[in-house]
C-alpha cells in the first residue's frame, strides 16, 4: 500500500475511534487499550498495538474529564503513537513517551471543536425557534462529524509527513536517548497509578488498591489471575452494598 493509502487507512480508524467519545455510541472503543489493539490489528502488528495501548491506558487510569475541563486526548495519542511505531520500526517502549505531546496537541484541537460547537448550538436555537427541525438535525450531524475529524486529521498528517521523519530519527538516535525514553516510558504508567491512588485514597477502597499490587507481585506479572481475583472482589463488594441497602430498607419499614 502507498504511503497516502496507509495514512488514509490509519486516519479513518483513528477518526472512528475518536468519534466514539462524543459523536456516537460511547462504546468505550476510544479507550487506549482498545484503540491500540485495533490499530495494531489493522496494521498487522497486534502485539505492538496491545503493548502501547495497555501502557497508555495505565497512564490515563486516573484521568477523568469533569465538566468543561478537557484532559489530554489519549485516544488520538494511542492511535498515532501505535501507527508510527509499527510503520517506522520505532521501539514500542520508546513510542509510549511520544504519545504524551501528541495527546496535548490533540487536546488543543478538541478545545477548538468545542468552541465551534458552541456557535452551532446558538444557531440550532434559532432554527428551533422557527420550528426548522431539519436545520437543527443538520447542525447536530455537523457538530458530531467534527469529532471524527479530530481523530482523522492529526492521524493523517502524522503518518503522511511523520513516518519517514521517525524512521530517520530511529536510525540516527543515540543509544542514550533511546535508553532515556525507554526508562521514561516505564515510569509513566506509575504516574497513572499514582493519580488513581489519589482518587481511591479512602478507607473503603484503599484495601483493594493495596491488595491488587500485592497480588500482582505475588503472581509475578500474571495479570489474568489478578484480574479474575479483582473481578471476584468487585462482585463481593457489590453484594455487600446490596445487602446493606436491603437491611436499611427493612429497618425503615
């Protein structure tokens, strides 16, 4: 496939993944873990896509958008970093730190789209006053499609203009820079867990947090066993909450 064809394919996938956040469905395919895996599947390297997606997912575990506060765009960052790593031969551990500046640039683009959509909302109000439902529908589709472009445009530009540049960078990059980026990539998931700890630092949830780390160390990185135990604990916790709720309802009666 030609470079422009590859860039269009990557951009199309990135646009659909990004579109899921605000444009339609919110099926969670926009999460870095899924986005990286899907991009790896499309480009024929699922292992690299899964590794980069999982690493970036851990970085953004404790990042939650609240109101008008827009966090860095992890979806675009994952899609672009994964594609550049696979197409240029960049080491996946080095590609993870690359995702951080990409996410910040995509964040600014998202702020621009939100600003444009604010104007579209006022225009839709005018159509609604007139009873022009077709006009409001058109603006709804247009505002939604802008979020597709949020993923499509950066990914296309990054692949079309960036693959050769990244290849040249990989060939000329000194080993000490590669080692530094590898170390930074390993530290970033710890930052994500630290942010998650800030959210979970209360008496009820903290034991699960500590237990998860202990089990991960005990199983020596076998995450499937830890995940299944975590799932069982989650069900136990939910059942306990339901039982307390039923007892409280009975006492009130």
